[in-house]
C-alpha cells in the first residue's frame, strides 16, 4: 500500500475526469432548480427521470460488473434480485431483510461454486 | 449543551446534531459496507490511500468512483473515462433538483447551497425525501448538513478500512460487497416511490438499460434514464387525465 504516492498524475485525473464531470451536474441543478416548488408538474417528471436513471445504474452495476461479482454467473445475480425483492415484500417492506436475503444468495452461490 | 442556549425554538446547531444522529441508521451501515468494497478495489488497483479517501469525499458517488478507478487502471483515455463518469453522474442533476424544494435554500448563502448540493447522493436522497418533510422549514438546511456530514464521515472511514482489508476479504464477500449497492439502491427506490410515475420509472429504467446496452454506443444510462423516466411520466400522466372527470 501507498499513503500519498510520489506521482501527482492520479490526483490530477481525479479532479479533471472524476470530480468535475460529477460535480458539474450538482452545480447545474442549483441553477435549473431555483424557484421550483414541491408540487410542480416539472418536478414529477424530474423525479421520474432520477428514479429511472438510478434503476438503470442498478442494472448496470449488477449485470455489467467488475471484480469478484463478474465471476458469478448472471443467473445467480438474477436469483439474488428475485429473492431480495420477495423477502422485501414479504417482510412488510423491510429493506434490511431484502438486502440480507439477496446477499445470502450471492455469498452462498460464490462459496458453492468455489469462486476465488 | 451550554446553559446560554435557548431551549425553544431549536437552534441551528441543534438541528445539525439531529441530522448527525439521523445518519446513524441502516443507510449508513449499507453505505459503509459499500465503501469498504470501494476502498479495497482502490487498493487492488494500486492507488494511494490518500487518493482513495479524497475520491470518496470529493466525488461522493459510488458508481463514478468505481468507473474512475477502473478506467484509469485499464489505461483508457482520460476523455473516455471523463465521459463515462459524467454519464453515470447525470442522475445527480434530477436528484438535486427534486430535493431542492424541501431544503428551502432561498435565504441561504450560495456557498451553503453548493455544499448541500455536493452532499446529494443516493443514500442522502432517499433519507432526505423521507425525513425532511418532518423537519421545521428553518431547520432543514442544518439538519441536512448534519445528515450529510455523518454519512460522509462513515463512508470515508469505511474507505480506509476497505483499503487495509484489500486482499484479506475472501472473494465471496467481495462479490457480496459489490452487490450491496445494486440491491440497496433498488429496494430504496421502492421505499421512496410514491407516485405511479416513480414506480413505472423503476421498471423502465432497469429493463431499459438491459435493452439499451445492446446498442453498444455507451449512452445506455442516458437512454434508459431520460427515455424510461419520460415514458413513465407520460404514461402516469395519461392515466391521470383519463381518470379526471
């Protein structure tokens, strides 16, 4: 492990292609969103777009993953979603129960398949 | 608490502490576990510890963080990495816009507004939409700053823990840590979705991404998010208009 490293390049990359392309949307939101009220029709649309984009990020992270998750066959990841959602619904909308059930599938399947 | 502090109404610092306390809940635990995963990924790619911690604090968006570190390690061009990070973070715009009306920022310093906007990420968006309506209007900004500070502190600590645990965590558990963000995001969306348009948007966004990925031009997040969300809004609006007398 390295504490700071002697090369400044990764830090410049962090600011230019990590922080800037993320933060710019937050700044733009402050300009665009000024003066909107909680009940406006535009806000209903904006919330639908935010929700759809997050759901898309979920699908991207789960079905086009990196690291150890990529070694687990897609079917198991689908099963984890189905079991997690079922447990969430059965457990009277308990996020904790849903998360734990889905994770049990991921850990169980990884151990059973002997992924290393 | 000093005796000089007025007991009623609540002072701005009391709201801040209330926000800090609200950060100690399930989302902070999930967030910490997620950032343990991200910290260990950063260490695995050979990034310095200070870099990993700065990225957590300054980017404050898990997917963008993972895309950046993976992209830099793969040797992809900075422009390509920047565009992918930007696309993964477009969601922050509608998230901040939809939280703003709850914050009542009108009479606040612009710097405070920028800090509030920086704190917006999935966990605080979900918690903000849920908790802010219960807080008095004048206390919402300090409450939100307290909530954000608490979540950011736990995520940064977790990044360091993950960094040191890299290579020690068994692969089955690294897979589980990487799956935490998707399953938690998804269930959180179900808990915040009140309107029909929001519930439709979850399905259209999720399956829209899988469909849009077959195009292969790298813009699938945009198609599924903007297209899926607009379609969900349009269908819900149509149903509302039909039911109206």
